[in-house]
C-alpha cells in the first residue's frame, strides 16, 4: 500500500521536479540579464537603388545636324576686356559677387530729372536690367577675351589709329548729334544696334536670340532691332562679290564635327566694331554643350586695325520665347522729336548757342 501510494505520486513528483528545474534555470538566466530588456533594433528600411544620372545626348535635326534651335541669351556681367586694375583671369566667388552687386546698383540708379539722360524709359521699371533676369550667364572670368591671355585686345596698328583720328575729326566737323539726323548714332536712327553682330555681343538689354535650322540654312533672329541673319551652310549659296557690302556682312557657314563655323566678310564699315575696318573678318563657332548652354566663341581678324587676331568666348544660356518686336524702325518719331526740340532751343535768344554741344 505504501509502495503503491508512492508510485502514484511519482508522475506528479516528476512534473514538480521539471517545474523546479525550469524555474531555477529561468532565475539563473534572469540574474545574468539586465532587469529591463531592450527591444531589438528595427531592420534598415529597404530603398530602391539610386537611378544613374541620365546621360545627355546631343539632339539632331531631321537631316542629322546638331540641333542648336531655341531661344538663347548672351546676357552677362563679364566684360569684353579685363579691367585695368585686374591682373588675373578669374575672380574668387566673393570678388565676383561684389562686382555683380556694384553693377546691379549702377543699373538701378535713377537719372537726374531734366537731363538728356532722363529723357528715356526706365530700364528697371520695365524689368530690363540684367540683375532682373533669371538667365544671366555668369562665371568667374574677368574678361570674355581669352586670347591674348592678357584679356585685352591687341595693340592698334598705325593705320587703325589714323582711321580712328579721322573718324573723330569728321564727327567734330559735323557738329552736335542734334544738328542733323546724319550726326546721330546708327543705333539711335534704328539702322543697326549692338548685339546684331557679327560678333553677337550682349547689348545691355534685350540680349535674346532665336535660332532656327533648315536643310542648308541657319537663321538667327536678334531681338535688338529685330535683325535677322540667314546663313547658308556648306556652299548652299555663292559668296557675295567683294564690292557688295552689307551692314552685317556676308556670312557663310559649315560644320566642323558638331560645331557650326560661320565666316563673315563684306562689312560696309558704317557700324565699326571697336574701331574695326570694313575688311574685318569674323569667325564664329557655335556648339551645343548641354540642354541649356551653347558654347559661342568668335575670332576677329583685321590687320588694318589690330596687330594680331583676337578671340573671345561668350556662352549663351537657354531662355524662353517668343522674341518680341523691338519696335524700332528707321526714321522713328523719337528722332523727329529730338531734332524738333533742338530747333526750338536754337530759337531761344542766347540759349541755343550755349546749349549746343557735341554730345
């Protein structure tokens, strides 16, 4: 009976022993572990691998030529020539920021009421200042001229110096700009303006161009005075004879790889570029370097004016269109009003002669 009772208790006893063993093991482990268990760190979130930057591909026209088409601007604060007191090719970012700030302040200056300069529209009011543009192409260069390395135009030849003196003497002989319409600058008379080219230089405002291509031709529309250059490519049209001269010369283009090269001769000399002669040759090179930038360089060759050829780089930035009419035409009412006002001044006793200047 006693053995039978003990046997009956063995299963319960075994369970108890197991329970005590588990309890002891748990207590042992608990004694080795911190009192407050820290949660396991969450696994890192899975992210898609970054897509590689899409490589830009040069677009081409249906006939396979590099596509230069679109609206572009060469507006910049970089001057053509390096300033006299600057002896390096590039500014630091801080130096260039100071140059731009000073130039923008000059743009915003107001003219003195009652002066000749005040009789004009306010560039700032109409958003024409370069500082108001989102498309100004600036870099840290101190000049657009890259050759000579000095950033300056080469020395002027003796012939060029004599021609400049003769032109100055002739202007003086003709009298004040308000004495006759022929005395006024060609830009005032709306014959041609800076920026039309060649070369295509930023003109202070309205520095916008539209390029359109077709088989055998490239067209460049200039916003300033809405001039148009139609350039035959690869001998599509015969060059003009040497005695046929034009305001913007005779331009002929060809492709060198993906670069459009434009050679211009036959200028009429009535709109000299920096004192050039009518025999100046302009070689322009235009290439698209990315979706928003055209590389534009030009070389001036004029032995009658400079001792050596010289080259400048003036990159163009993609802009927005359309190109608007500049609303300037030959014989515009502004010229008439200017001359009429000058004649009224002449009639005032003792005042006309005093106010007649060579401005």
